[in-house]
C-alpha cells in the first residue's frame, strides 16, 4: 500500500472514533458540567401562559322568555300628535296610527306623545323642551300654557290669572285646524299662520312635520 493510503486508513480507524468520543464527552460536559450528579440540561424558565377565565355570559333567551319585543314604528312627530288628537286625545288608552312604512301601529300618550313636549333636543339638536317655556306654573308660563301634563295640554293656552281653561290648542279634535298643528307644522321653516314656529328657535332645516321618531309598536307584534 502507498503511504497516503495508509494515512487515510489510519485516520478512519482511529481518528473517527476519537472524534465521536470527544463529541459524546462534550455533550456530557455541557449537560452535567464538572459534577458527577448529572441532572441533564436545565430547562429555561418559561413564563406560564395564563389560563383564560371562562366566559360567563348568560345564555340568550329565546321565544316568550325573551320578553316584549322592542321593535318600534317610525313616524314624524307631527303625524304622531295628529293621530293622538284625531283619536280623541286618549289619556291612558292606546291609539292607532299608520307609520312611514304603512304598518298599523299602536301608541299611548304617556309612552309616546308626552316626550315630544317634555324632552330637550328632540325636535332638533339644541332644542329646548316645550315644557321649558310652557310649564305648570301657568301664570308665569309663556302664553299661560302648560304642556307638562295631560290636563295642562287639554286646558289650553292663554289661561290668564290661572284660569282652569283657555284657548283650545287641539282644534276640538280636528288636528289640521288646531292651533297646536299650526305652531308645529312648518313647511320651509315657516308657520302657515305667520307666527314663530315651535319649539321656539327651530331652524328651517327641520322638516315640515318635525323629526322622524321611533314610537309605538306594530299591531301584529303588540298582541292587541
Ligand atoms: C323657548 C321658549 C319656547 C319653547 C321651548 C316652546 N315655545 Fe311655544 N311659544 C313660545 C312663544 C314665545 C310663543 C309665542 C310665539 C308667537 O306668537 O309667535 C309660543 C306660542 C305657542 C303656542 C300658541 C299659544 C297661543 O295661544 O297662541 C303653542 C300652541 C305653543 N307655543 C306650543 C309649543 C310646543 C308644542 C312646543 C314644543 C314643541 C313649544 N311651544 C316650545 C315659547 C316657546
């Protein structure tokens, strides 16, 4: 055999096992260090992943358990008051009206109509409630009109010196000829009788029949 062939045979038969042994020893040295109590390579400290808290949302209720439906009808403020007046101004009984989608709906004075007079920002953003000016102290209220209660609205305006009744603002049940209608119906932002439109300060951008509001319930859903 030639000399360099001998070298290759030597390297393979002795060098390779030495390398393998050195590798195994290296592993041992890394894992166990210089001690003979080998416990293996320490695992790195891992931050535990927090266990998610179980969601505790109550199961949604369905069917009759879900309670009354909150589906409302949509109607203009003026049309809603009109339906109430034409129905004979019921104090507690419900009355019907046709909403913008053409469905028959039912509403009440306390639940649907009263807030048109007692809520600020309803007719337009920044609007005072009617009751800011037309309130229960009729001697001081504007035009001696009290819009804050059923009785006050029926008693009318211009109740000078606290009179029990004054000028009927409800047109005797004929909505479109009533003073109330003439004060709140304002095509192009102007009243049809040349007076200031209500609520006072109402801009021309408010539609003729006031804002479209959610009110009442569709008759099919109301159970009436
Ligand atoms: C900031 C005060 C104010 C607010 C708010 C207000 N009014 Fe008036 N109201 C007046 C004034 C002032 C007049 C007289 C206007 C005129 O003659 O041009 C008046 C007149 C009226 C009249 C006529 C009374 C009569 O005998 O001639 C009615 C009806 C009326 N208001 C209803 C309402 C309704 C309904 C609202 C709410 C949608 C309302 N007002 C909000 C001040 C107010």
